[in-house]
């Protein structure tokens, strides 16, 4: 972190006149999943086809941790790439990779200010076999300017995750070769903090 911070200072000094600045940091979120919908289509061990779909409202808690690297396009806009590790409901863990566009309200980057963001991306779920995920987030927060190079963010967001759970029939896991569809959609709210350099 110290090396990155020193590098960030040198980049900031060279680019102040152009209004651009390299950023990086860490983010942690508590996730409260409130909705779980799925559509499964597979062959049961007895050989017949099963098509099952349903929606549940409940409460499942998880957390995620992300590292991010980005660029301040101007004093009010930032574009960053996020790489993380997260739990998804009570299903499995995922490694998401996403792109976030953030709009800051107030043109002085040295002052505290509100912000809003939208984020979308993909990644993989940690299970066998590995399958793709899709994620989307939107939210807002408040940024505390601790120094010219260090910012502390408080974040509230809504997120949706599309993933592929394991399927169980009478307690037996269905082999991936017998699955035609194992889609799931989860909706959640999250609250978190981030440190940005």
C-alpha cells in the first residue's frame, strides 16, 4: 500500500493540470439477500425430465471484499474496475469482475461530498463445474476526504446476481451432464465502506 500511495502521489503531481488521476483501493460490504428466484430443468436419477421454477423472499446474509483500480475522468466522474470475492445467498461463493461509473456531486475533490454509481460485470462461481455469473449494482454514498490522496466512502447499494446453483433431487446432487438449465437470480441490499487512494 505504501508503494502504491507513493506512486499515486507522483502520478497526481504530474497530472493535476490535466485533471486526471489514477485511483485504487479496497471495499467491503455486508450483503442482505432478500429474494431468490430460480428455474431448473434436468433429468432425475429415474430418467424423467423435471422442470421446476419458483421465487422465495427471505433473508440470507453474506459479505464481499473488492479491490479496485480506476481513473478520475474529471473532478466529478470516476471509472473503475472491481475484482472481488463474495458470497451469494446460501448458494456458493463467486469471483466477480465489474466496471463501475461513479458520479460525485460537488466539483471540489478535496471536500466531503455525496456520490452515486452504477456497476455491471461478470465473473465465475466457485463450484464444480465453474460457470459464469452476471452482476449489476446501483447505489449511492458519502465520501469523506481524509487527505488529498485518501478518501473514505460509506456506501448503500442494491444488487442483482445471476448465477448457476447445484441442483439436488431427494438429497442427491444432479450431475452437470443431466442438467439443461440451472439459472438463479438473487436480489440484495448492501451496506459497506471503502478506502480509496
